[in-house]
C-alpha cells in the first residue's frame, strides 16, 4: 500500500512480509522503488490529500526545506 495524490505516489509504503527478501536484495541505486515496480498490479494506492506524503526527505537539505515548510504551514 502507498499513499497517492492523483498520479503522484508518496510515503510511507507498507510492504508485506512476502517481499522482504526482495527489499533486502534490491539494488541500492533503485531501492524499494524497484520492488514496488516489480509488484505491479498488487500495489494498492490509498488516495489522500496530504501533500506531506509526497515530500522526499533524503538529505539534510531536503529535511531543512520540509521543516521550514511544516513550520510555515502551522
């Protein structure tokens, strides 16, 4: 399951136990995205209106931007 806003997909993705081995062996550069794509039609999108689910926070800079946005929106 993954959150979705229209065609955009977000975080967190919830994985079933049956794909844990695939997650562990996924190429580092592709990560979990490769596993999600391999699951195809088994992926269930859960519609949401929470824009926060589509914000990537992979670096300190992205975290700072997300934190600033969150503080501004409160």
